[in-house]
């Protein structure tokens, strides 16, 4: 084993990164043991991190209770979420250049909902990048990812594509190559 923190890491040799929720208004749990010391220790073991922030969700999201994006304030909310995420990242010792992923859960269709999400994520991406971090978005292929791809291809005003995407595809097919997206 590489550490007493992760005594079973030999079982997971094919993995090189772990997801870490760093904050957000819709984070399901508190930070627990997440600290600069923990990050330093885990990175010292050779792990990479996927820092993820869970803030306001799409106005048409029906996944549960939580804060939703206000369509008329989407860009301001996206910038505010990014500033908070950058502050959270710095507080746990994540240096500039590290990615910060926004967790935009799967959501329903509708042009006003999509427009709000793209304005929100565009502001998120610009603010995270301006702070020197790599902007990323985790979302469902069938909503956030396909909408961001369309926004990037069509150069939708107010939308800036993220530097990285993390695609969720809940189709019960054990494959990394299905789908038609070009990301």
C-alpha cells in the first residue's frame, strides 16, 4: 500500500484521480476532513484530484430540493459561484492551473432553461479561468454536455466553453465510446 490513508490502493492501480467536492450551495455534505493538509497528503501519494463544486442548478432541474439558477441573474450567479469555488480551492491548497469542475446535474429541455444554463456556465468558465484555474463542467451528456457543445459550435452569446468536460452518460452501456459528441 502507498499509505495508511488508502491501504487498498493496490486494488485501484488503474485509477489516478479521485473526485473531491469542495463546496457550493447545493453540496450534499460538509467538507469533513477536506483541508490543505489532506490535499497535500493525497497529492503526495501520487493521486490527482477532480475538485468539484455543486452550486445552483438549472431552472428546470427536478432532481430534488436546492438552489436553482434565476434566469434573469444567471451570469451574475455563475460569476459568484466561480468566485466562491476559487476561494474554496485556494483554502484547501489547490494551486492555479488546477481544474475546478462545476457539477450541473441533468435537467429537462426548454430554450429558456438552456439559455440560463449557458449564461451561468459561460460566466463560471470565464471567472474560473481569469483566476488562473482550468474551468471544467461535469454534466449529463443528454442535457448540459450537448447544450454546451451546441453553444460552442453556434458561438452562443454569453457562453464560453469550459476547458474540460466530465461526461455522465446513464445509458446502461459499459462503453466509453458510445455517443455522438465531439468533446
